[in-house]
C-alpha cells in the first residue's frame, strides 16, 4: 500500500474522499532550502512563484522559511499577505497589471514591479504620482532565448508577449530616468518553464552582462538582477539540473557582483511534493481500447489535456491475482480530451484507488468548475499529521454569487414551496 511520508494514501481517501490533492510539507521546505543554501553568502532572494501552487498553507510554510514571492495578480498579492508573506520580498510580474493592482502593490510596500512595456511604465508613474509614492521598478527584458520547452510555457522569444525586447532596453531605462515617480531597482529576465538544461540560462546571462555596462554609462547601477525561474523537474525521464548547478552558473557567469540575485522558482519547489488521489468508477473494455474511468478529470488536473504532459499513475494497492491491461485513464468530463494518462499498464478493479504523481505545481492552481464539478479538497501532510488545507467544494457553493432574473427567482421559489 502506497504511503506519502508516514501516511497511507488509503487513509486519506477514506477520511477526505476523492479526488483529493496531497502535499508533503517536508519536501516543499527541503526544495526551497536547496535553492537558498546553493547561493550561500552571495546576496540573493528566492521568490517562490505563487502561480505554481497558491494554497495559503503552502505559502505560509514558505513565508516561515523567509521566502520571497513572485506574483502575477492582485489576488496573488492578497494571498501572500494573508499567509504572512513579506511584501518587501515580493516582485510583481505580468504584462497586464491593472490600475487597481498597481495601486494595491505600491500601497502594500512591494519590493519591485517588473515592468514589461512602455505603456505600463507610464501607467505606474502616473499612479505613483497620484498616491505620493516612488514606484520601485525593474524592466523585464525579453532576450529572444529559446528555453527548449513546450511553446505554451516559453516566455523569452521575440514572438512571446512578455517583456521588452533587449534591443529596446536602454531606451526604456533612459525614459524611466526622466519620470518623477519611478525608482529603478534592477533588471529581470524570465525565459520559460520546465527548462531541463543550463544553456538557455547561460544565453540569458550573457545578454544581461552585455547590458550592464551600457546601463552604467547612463548612470544606472542595478540593485537587483532577477534571472527568473523555470528550472524543470522530472515527470518521466527528464534529468534537469539541480539548484546548486544553476547557482554555480549564475555566480560564475554574472558579471555584476554587488547586485542581489533574485530567482523565481515555482514548479521545482512544489511539483514533486504533490499527488492526486482518484478512485476508479468503471473499467470499460471495448474492442479497440480499455478505459479506466476515474472520478478525477481535466477540470481537476488540466496539464495532460493542455500540454500532453506525462504524469506517473500508480495503483495505491497492488493486486497479485489481477492481470495487467493497457488502459487510458480518463475522467467523467464530456470531452474526448479529458484524460489523466494514456496507454498505462495497470492491474485494476473497480473502486480501486490510483495516485497521479508530480502534481504539486499547476495542478489545483489550474483547476476549474467545468461541467459544474466542485473542485477537490487539498491536504498537507505535516510529519504524522494530516491537515485539511482546503475544503472540498459543494454543489450549493457553486451556485453562490449567481443571480437569477427576478421573474425566474419567483418561479423557482413558487415551485419549491408547492413541492
């Protein structure tokens, strides 16, 4: 019977139902510490990418370690603050920051806004002027570097929406100098996610090195150099570098020695620390395929449908007298693209439990209520304790906030009272 830490997965399913996400606190903390320790005494700040997994309990664990945070919305800033995170260690990225989000971030005392366009720079300057604050700004530069990853999660190419083209960087900084309400903090560069080699980072660092003396010539000395995140994890057969290898490259290759090095890891901190438990509803055998229909679906875990990504799928209990068959593991959502894994060799019975591995990042955070399905519960294993950190949504909860027209509401009340 499979365990996570000291806890049997069958016990979690019995107590909290399925589908259910499970995270191991120890694994999250160890991976964050591996980044922090890799940079040693070099001035640095590890800013966890909140979008990977934004549960308050997860954020709180990291805040207790002294982590910074990388956010891409006002909602994520609200979560960081609620979890006890330090706004002074928080950077705000993203191409579409609204007026309200920028104002919220400045009033909260955010460390830096990673600006991604000239229109955004002018908006930040105007908002900062209205509220009487200096806005701390770094420019996110698009280096036109191929991260050699899935095209949907590549962010550093010229045809991507992110950042300012590196050829236009100096002009952007020159403009920022002239604005009364802008304080230049540094430079930022993020090239993508699930990166499994160091070469793209080396290419990006070389570009940053080429810009540093040009910025110095116009009087700009960088306080922060944010190299982004994106370090990959092993879903199947990948062999990504360890944080220590990335640290060695950054410290060796980066020409500027006085600036604070900032990183924005997300997936590589929480990805391997999460599992999704699901129950087999039906075993459907046809002439062409065998299907294991489970109670988790693409609304619970979107990555296989969206990215054709691989996640290991394992039976919670091994059967010795059940033959292995090749199954497509599919959910109940009304889409042919609703699958968790294709062509998996499994020995199964109906009502068995399966566990989907490596789902701590971009699992629950990308889930939805598609097909009016309540989202799963979330569990944190903390030593020998099983902590419920998000209640399972209810059908009644899905209807909250929706408003019927006045006539329809009266008819609904009448029909219920007559019944």
